């Protein structure tokens, strides 16, 4: 088993040089269940999707590095700096989108899982959001899948217990709908439900 990767954080425009590495990891990791994403790390779509993190002065990219090689990455930015599709469900429900710091993807190569990197990703992004000083909530979205889907790998365990342990709760009925190319099925729209943590509540 490899040793725990070194963690490094970068912000805003300094994320630009890392986009190709993040795109590569997104495509490699999201090919697996539950995303089944048939992406192309060299495509314009990947760069366009990640561009808000470069444009935002308050964004964060947490990198997991093994001897300089990127083996994991995790992103975050103020929700209102991301695409409108992510903020719209919360605004429609009357929740303060301006008080939400949004966590994007967390992608980690399988060989490096179980080493505490997932906790490091949350620790770094939460600390960054807290330092900014104006965000009551941290939140992210997770794709919804039918538990009886025959493509679900045997023994698959969702991350719900991990997220609950970090203080996050699912927000039923609040979802963003995104379309992506699914392996063997073409472009399909998917529902991703919000999870959030209210930092004004006692742990």
C-alpha cells in the first residue's frame, strides 16, 4: 500500500496550471459507479466545467500528491461563483445561496483510498470556507442512483455514513439536474441531491 500523499492547496488563478491533471482524474474516477461518466480529459467540456474555480478569487483546490504526481483532487468555491444551475434549487427553496460555500468534486485514485485523504479534503475545504468568514453552510451534491440498478457493483457502499460523520445531512427535494455522457447510454440527465452542514448548529 502506498504512503499517504502530501496535501497541497491552491486558490483562484493559481488553479489554472492544474486543470489538465484534475480533468484526467475526473474522467478516470468518474468512470466507476455511481457516475459511469464517459468523458474525455482532453475535451473542451472539462476545462469549461472547471473554469469557475479559476475565475473565482475565493476558490480552493486541494491536491493529493505522491512524489509530485497528482493522485487526488478536491475543489470548492462560493456557490454564487459556480454555474447558476447549482445555486438555483437553493434559491428557489428560499435558502441563502450567498451563505453557501460549495464543494465540487473529490476524486482519488483507488490505490490511495483508506489513507485519510478523504478527511483531509474535507478538512482543508472547510477550513478555507471558515477563514473567509461569511459562509454559514458548506454543501455538496451527490448523484442519486437506484439501489437495484443491475450495474451497481456487488458490495458497493455509498459514502453516506462518512458524510453523516462529517456533520452533513441530506436535503430531500433539493437537487440539481445535470446531463452527462454515460458509458454505453449516451447523454442522460441525472439528479444530484444536496447535502449540507450548518456551522451555526452545535456539533
